[in-house]
């Protein structure tokens, strides 16, 4: 156990004492989505920095503790975990559990909001700094129940630029504008388009359909205000990753059902498309040991859905929509070892069967999220494929 008397740990306990005694540590403080100007999140991030150092110095090299954490995380050695940089993933999960345990026990905060901040922190650290664009603007727009924060990336000064609306992932419960900052700036620079990143409301405080209605409202606002932000209303695409891919697919359905906005393309990176049942072959085969587990997915669904029956709604599970015809062309990306693989591939098949132009790419040997990477100016093949697809559709 972590002891105050051990060298180097007194600072850790002092910071914990400060966090515990301050009202800032209550759940309301942790429930913020992680904006750059949030003092509570900044304080916690500094503390997590310190915990990560402690963990690496005193615990990662401690074989027994590491083995116990690895067993708890269901991250065995094997082909799948090796091919998706399993050692790095195991280390990250161990650090996450350590931080989560210390903070929740010491402060009395509930698990979900603290986990959200820690995972946001991990995402921010892993992606590296964003590349330069002409302008990044944070604004707020009217939403169904209050304002929705947007971050707009302008690649260069000009008018009538194509637009990509982007929806971050995070299991419907975490994620923020900052988590996809590098990715969005990369799309803006390499595609030459405006990127509108949406900070939709999160579960468990805001359950279905709150988040997806925010996403739809942002798409509608973007179309109606395209000229104002120097965009072209005739060239708007939408995309997202994981739960953000679920939202992107759902918004396309909503746009069709509600008569707009006009969307010309959907970019779906490892989307979840069926929340009614988690019993596909990929859920059974890769339930443990490949990053995102079946248990994680079940937990996310429980946080997001107000009641189990909500999972059958097409806006929660686009795969279950009665009609997928007349939707925008799509690029669907999946990973071989991802529990969501069959969700994405089944959705791509239905789109194709119902006359929608679709391209499906499965990344061999990859788990959830492992291949959707941008670090600085360097992007993985999946992101490059998305860039090429967006360029083509915007030039047509």
C-alpha cells in the first residue's frame, strides 16, 4: 500500500488532503467535461501527473502489485494484446485504476465523474499537441436544454469551405473537445475543411436521447449558420468515433426523418450501432483482454440508457432502424479484435444492401481505438483513409 512515511509520498498525501478538504473535490467539480479553462480539472490533472510518477516509480516495477492489477483488468499476454501494443495498454490501465482508487477513496467522490476526468487526461496526454491552423474558436450555441459548446477549426482564411462535424467518443459518459483536439486540427489542415467539434452532454447525468439530440442540434445549427462561419451548407459531412460514431449515424437518420440538415457523407470509426444486445461474435470472442471489454460496454450502456427498452430505438441503435435507404455515403472503419467490430460491419452491410454507397475497412490485428491515431503531424492509415475520403466527397 502507499504509505505516507515512504520517501517521495508525503507530497502525494498533502495534495490529497488539499483536494479532500476543498469543496472543489465534490462530484459537481469532477462532472465538468474537461474544458481548458476549468480550474478544477487543471488541479486534478496536476495531481494525476504526480500519481502517475508515483505509480511508475513504486508500483509498475513491483511484480506482485502489477500482476494483481493485470489480473483484475483481464489483460492477458497473447497475440491480440501484443498486436495492439498490449504492454502499453496494460500499463495505462494499471495507472488508471491506481489513480481512480486513490482519488475516490481519499475524496469520497463517486466513480463515474472521477473516471471521466482520468480518461480525459489519458486521451489528452496520448494525442500530443495539435497542429497549427489559421483559427480555433470556442463558441456556444442554443441547444434543446441550454447551450452546447462547439470548437470550430478554420484551416485557412476563406469562404464557402466544406465542413466536417465531429463527435468525440467516450462510451457516452466521458470525452471532451480536448480529447479530439489534435485529430480535429489534423482534419482541418489536411482536408482543407472547417471542423465543428461538438461538446454534447454526457451520461449518466444526461441519458438517451439527450446527447444525440445535442449532436443533431449542432448539425442543424451548422447548416443554418454555414455562411456565418465561412462554410458551405451544400458540403457538410459528419463523423465520429465509437459512441461518437453511433451519434453520427443516428444524426444522419434524424436528418432524413426530420427533413434536414443536408449531410453528404458519414465517417464512422469503430461505431457502436446496436445497444439493444451485446451478443455478436466479436463481443463473445473479444470479451476480455483486448482493451474495451464486454463488461465496459455493458457499463456504458447502463449509464447511457434511461431504461433497457431505449436500446431498441433507432436513434440509440441505428442498426435497428427499419429503413437505411437514402442515407449519405459512408466510410466505416473497424478493428479485428474490437468488441464493436461486428456492430460496424453489420451496419456497413445493411447500408450497402439498401443502396447506400459504403466502404468498409477492417484493420487486422487491431483492437478498439488502437488504429485511430494522430500524434502531432503523423497519422495512422485509418485517419489517412478518412482524410482521402473526405477530400474526394468535398471535391465532387
